[in-house]
């Protein structure tokens, strides 16, 4: 399971930033639900906006 996770994201913080609170949510969730709307309203769905 760890190997699978590492294929998706190098660590938990990166996963959360991209897939839960960022543009990656549309890849794993639905891009037409309330959470996606919230992320869009906050300007968080544009790839490359993450702090590096």
C-alpha cells in the first residue's frame, strides 16, 4: 500500500495540498460537487498554485 501511495504523492502533505485542497480533486472526485465549487470560489483549482 505504501508503494502505491508513493506513486501518487511523495508525502501526505503533498497529497492533501493537491488532491484534497487543490486542482487534483477533479481527478479523484467529482468536478461538479459542492467541494469543487468551494475550491473554485477560493481560487484553488488552478494547477501550479501550490507552495513549493
